[in-house]
C-alpha cells in the first residue's frame, strides 16, 4: 500500500469513528487481495457498527466523506458500507453505503462476504472471522449466475455504454472472474482475470487495451478505436456469458 492511501485510510477510520461508533473496519477487493492500483482502483471498505445507522449519523457520515474528498482527491475512490452488527448474518439486509459520492442502502453480496473470508485487511477492531458467517459454494454460485443473467447479459444489448472504459474493463473481467469461480470455487483478482481472458477467446487488442490502462500508462485513444473496441467487448461479453450460463 502506498503512503497516500495509508494516510487516507487512517484518517477515514478516525473521521468515520467520530460520526458513528465503530466495531471494526475491513478492506476487501483489490486492496486486500494485492491488486490495488493507487488512483485507479476503488478502496472497498466495510465498517461494522453496533446498531443501524440513524438519520443523524447518516448526516455526520456524509459530511465526513465529503470532507475527505475535498482534502484528498483519492477519497473519491473510497466506498464503505456500514453494517449493523445485528444484521451481519442476514445476506439480504440493506446497509447504509457511501459510494460514488452519495449515501444509499444496499446489501453486502456473497462475493464480498467470500472475499472477507479469503483475505480481509483489518484496519480497525477484530477481523471478520466469528462476525460474518461463511458463504456456501452453492450460495456463491447462485449469486454469480444470477448477476450474469439479470444484469450483465441484458447490458450487452446496449451499444452506448460500451464506449466507456469502465464497461469495457468490467464487461471482460467480470465473465472471466465468474468463469474461474464457477469452475474452481475460488475468487481471482482483476489482474488474474486478464491472464485468463486469452484462453477464453477474448479479443487480444481489447485485453491489451485494458492491461495498458489499468497497469501501465494510459494514453488517449481515437474515436474510431473506442467504437471498435466497444463492439468487440460487447459481442465477446454476450457470447461468453451465454456460454457460462449454459455450462
């Protein structure tokens, strides 16, 4: 972890703790699994709180996150769900979440829960063992297949979104990660997924494009390549998801 990220996380724990009592704070995703790229990757956090966040605490949390973003641009990538300790065993429970510079409620997915078991970075308090129940392989498999079926496959019908970098990246990396998890029962990082993509028949030029932007020095691309890249990614993702769901 780089120094700027470490300082931001330390300040986050302090400021969030002033807004709401904290039982524990954990990082998951790329930061915990060794695939974090400063300024490019999201900082995915979970904070355990004693009880459900109140309206007053929501206002304090929003102010704390907004202050962090004003002072440290890297904080715009910081996302955190605040999990009431009594709701940790309920995978359907919605939790107050700060992401994309707003507060809303969402559940903590089985993928995130499995990530915690696979390796959480503990920033405050105890680790997730004993607090978060394990996720069965069946639950994880069902969630991944439903996510592909109900979200990602319909998204392959929209031409416009595939012109955006984030859709190209996740549109290829998500099926690759899903394929490995469904076949082997383990989660892989985005960087590991890039290595899997060629064997899955992904367009070589698009894989190279993702590699360059995420792990090297991104450079401007032409409108022509942006359009071509989007079509290649869209068509491959659609075929790959169909194949995964049929298997």
